[in-house]
C-alpha cells in the first residue's frame, strides 16, 4: 500500500497544468480584447471635438446646449424638426455652444439591418474632422431626410457630406473610422434623474438634464443665463 501511495498521479498533474495554461490564455485574450476595444473606440480628433467626452462643439456662446441623439431614432427626428430651427438661431446669434453627442443605440442599430446608427454617427465625426463648418449643415440635412428602413448607404452619406462642403470626409466614412466609438458612446448617455432610464433624444442645458416637453422656450430658452 505504501508503494502505491508513493506513485505519482501524472494524470492529475497534467490536468492541473492544462487548467493553468487555459487560465493564462484566457487572461491574455481578455487583455488583448480590452486593448483592441480601447484602440478602436478612441475619441475622434478634430478641432471642434472634445476629446474627453466626444462632444462635437459648435459655436462659442457662454451657455451650453447638449443633445444626445441617434440619427435612426424617430423621436430624435421629431425633436430636431421642432427644436432644430431655434437651436440654429441660437448658434447663429452666438448665444450658445451646441454640443452634439451622436450615439448608436444597439436596438436601433440592429433594426436598420445595415448598422445605420453607427455608420451615420461615425460619418458626422468624419465631417467634424474634415470640415468643421460643415457639421451643422450635415446634421440638419441628414435629420431632414428622416432615415428609415435601411437608412442611407455609405455612398449616400458621402454624397451628403460633399453637398455640404466636406468632400474630404469620404475615406473616413468609407472606412467607418468612428463606428465603434458611437456604439460605445451609448453607454455614456445621461440618466433621467426621475426615472433612472436613458435614451435618445436627451437634452442637457448648462449641465442640467431636461425632461423634453415639446416647448422649446421652456426646455431651452428659459434655462439660458444670457
């Protein structure tokens, strides 16, 4: 019995070694994936993009109006139709700094069947990088189309960019340079302090979450300090 007790259990040893190797491999894979995700979702560059948040900043007014949106979102399309003209006036009058926050909501992104949410959000960042003065026209024109179904193709997004003076954004749009970033941005949506939920459109004025009522004066104008 003593001799048998001293026998080495090689089967158990090799099982243990295999488990250790597998755990190490998984750890390496997780680190690599995190590094890849970090690289793919790096904040877009450009003179009007705030690197820390990804906000596309238009105008230089003292008050800040921040809009989180998905181009495929029907409620965002309605919001832009109602609020857009007044926001444009405020930008033109140097009354506000507009902070545009494009996101790709997973459900809407999938619903298009073409990942339009992330492609269009990426395209806006491409325009911001290539031709800052063309961002608001691109934003306005794309929303005016009220994308539905499959949305626009990359070629159509590129043509729209060219129409508003951002022809240099073509390669960036074709490459989908900022697609992952817009997907990741959906995780940063401000939370409604009343319901605890988050979605689009989201309106934040001077750092304060605003429950959208459809009344532009109440939701924006009354909250400006200027």
